């Protein structure tokens, strides 16, 4: 069987990576959900080859069509977790997908929530990865910040460990369906409190809720969150990559806006192509 790369992200970085993996003779599965930056761009006028400009949506579809023609498998699903057990296992809303290499091309990292003392407790109670830090919550009070599929998936990981798991939606509606054992609180959060370590979440009505850990899971998991789950070293808010766009985990690559500036189509295409080339070399050299 042909070796396979899983690519998270169907924007210019992910699709360019897929083109290079496919043209090197390997399989590529692209997983994407929701809209990325390119579909929001009304007109791209600074990209090579389009003198009159082209809409982001058109450019995106042209790339996806090109990848499909080459044999890429495109799956509409949200990636929520990543682990390695001899092969990469990507947890998604459509089940677990397995691959020999993974390229993260998830677009811009999310903003940090505007909650007082959030930065003070980042790493001192605030956490970005349930599978990495859930163990520290054994028998303790865990809170998860978020209201969507990814937040529920993080909360589920904490259930067997923490004494209590509460989903904090920070003003958003509660999810319609919640697994047993997870509580929900929809009040707006104003601050985090504690001494050296975080001890409580403060709501806009002044009430406090004891919490030893706050797991941030807003929107969907980005490249940073997925890389963290696989055990990769971070560089600020993004996965640390070498000159071949490989993270500190062999076979795990990252490219495009999820690595930071310059947030342009050319850089996403260039980094995606380089990551795809490196992933193909990794697949070729595998024992
Ligand atoms: C309004 C606007 C105008 C712009 N104008 C220009 C311009 O004129 N020129 C220019 O060069 N650049 C422009 N840009 C920037 C450009 O669009 C981005 O730099 C480029 O799209 C980045 O490509 P990317 O593949 O890294 O990320 P994106 O295009 O953001 O794609 C990310 C992909 O990852 C997927 N994804 C994320 N998380 C998950 C998950 N957990 N599971 C599954 N899928 C996931 C998303 O659905 C998406 O398919 C503009 C951006 C915006 C928003």
C-alpha cells in the first residue's frame, strides 16, 4: 500500500502540500472544516499570474480542483486531536484517520481571550491541551473554555481524570448536546484569580467558581493545539519548525499562516510546497 500524508487544512498551504505529496507518488488526504482566510478574501491582486486579480474563493477552488484531479482525497471534517502509536492517528469528527506523515496547515492561530489575568496564569493553570495537561487535573476542578465540538472533545478527555469538568461558554449558547458528566456555565467571564497558581474563574455577575485548570478550546483546534497534542515543541504560539518545515516530531510538518507572519497567499503556497516536498522525502526514507 502507498504511504499516506494527512494534511489538516484545505487552504493554499494545505493544498500546495498535497500537490507535492501526490506528485511524488504518495497518497494525500486533506481534512478541512469551516472557512479559512482565503475564502474571506474578496479579491487577491498581489499574487503572481492574475493581472486583474482573482477572488479568494475562485483561487481556492482552482487549487482544490487541481488536487482532486491528481487524486487527493478531500474530507470535510474537523480535526480535534493528534497522537502517534507507530503511525499518526488524527481524531476527527468523521472518526480516526491514520497516516505516515502529517502536515498542519490550519491557518491563523486564534486570538487569546480578553480575560483579566489570562496571561498571568498562562502555564500556571491556563492550559491549551487536555491530552498534555489533563493528568495534572486528577481529582481536581477542571474548566474548559469554549462551546463547540473541539471544546466538548477536550472536556471528554478530562472526564476520567478530573473531579468535575465544567464547560464555560463565556456568553455563547450552551451546546445542544453534552456528554453525561460535563456541566455547563454560559456566563461571561471577567477574570481569573489565584495566588501563584490559578484558583478560580470570576463571572460578570461577580460570582466565582473554583477551578484548578482552565483548558482553552475556542473554535477549532489550530496547528499549535494539534502539534502540542503530538508532543511537539512550541515557539511562542506556533509549532517550532526547522528549515524543512518539520516540527520536533519526525514526520509532523507545519506550514502557512499557522506558523505566523507574513500571512500572505505566496508564503502559504511556498511553505506548503516545501512542507509537502519534505513530507514526501520523509515517506520515501521510511523504513
Ligand atoms: C479578508 C482577507 C483578505 C486577504 N487578502 C489577501 C491578499 O490580497 N493577498 C494575499 O496574499 N493574502 C491575503 N490574505 C491572506 C491569505 O488569505 C492567507 O495568508 C492564506 O489564505 C493563508 O493560507 P493557509 O492555507 O495557511 O490558511 P487558510 O487559508 O486560513 O486555510 C486554513 C484551512 O485550515 C482549515 N482548518 C483549520 N483548523 C482546522 C481543524 N481543526 N480541522 C480541520 N480543518 C481545519 C480551515 O478550514 C481552512 O481550510 C487575506 C486574508 C483575509 C482574511
